[in-house]
C-alpha cells in the first residue's frame, strides 16, 4: 500500500501519561496505530510512522487520550473506538476482532482465539497476527497467553505484557 494512501486525511497526536509518551494515528475510517508508552515524544513519532503525511490533531483524540491516561493509572476502561484495519489481512482482522472481545482483567489462550475463528490449528498464526497488532491496548493482545498460562510473546516485550496484566488485575473501579 502506498505511503500517500489517504495523504492529508491522516491525523495524529502524541501526549504524556504517567507511564510515558503515547501516540495515536488515525484516518477518516478510524484508528490506525497506537503506541505503548515511550520515554520521549520523538520515539513515539518514530513508532507511529506515516506522520510526514499526517496532520497534528490532538483535539480529535481528546476522549481517547483521557481514557488511555486513566487506563495507565489503573482504571478499568473500555475502548470501543472505530478502527481502520484496511492495512491488515483478513486473518489479522479476524484475530484482532476476537481479541477485542476479551474482558478487561481476563486472559485467553492463542488456541482459544484459533478456535473462535474456526481455525483450531492456527494458534501459531494467531500469535503472528497478534505480534503485528498496530493498536496495543485498544486491541488487547496482552490478554493472550499460552495454553499453560505462560505469557507467550508480546510485541512490546514481556515486561510490558506482565505489567499490563498486573495493572488490570489490580485495577480500581472506574
């Protein structure tokens, strides 16, 4: 897909949370990419990509920015936002859709996701799809663990996965 796809219609913002800088990139269709907290706004901008063809638009993401700030403070937050998954394969969209249904503070296995999409032998492919998830937290791939409850992998690193799972287990009501 060409980088100038939707040129001028991509919007982004970076903002600070208690855990570090986070970025959001969206199109007219919905969210394209979010980042896990990073030490600097510059690192977030690199992870977002596409910002050269984007417009700085923090006002468009105010609600999501506040929900992410609350999430990283340990509040139980939902993310029903519209997603733009046009850059994903049909398989990735299926995996990410099922993953979004996993309740806050709960986990499921890669095999469970494979069963839900009616491809019971695709647990490894599910892991690969989750490894390419451009919307951490929004598509909560950190909630997927191995059948034996080991953490499995996580594109943000296992330290982040462990942190996010513990954050959700010790959450406050809100």
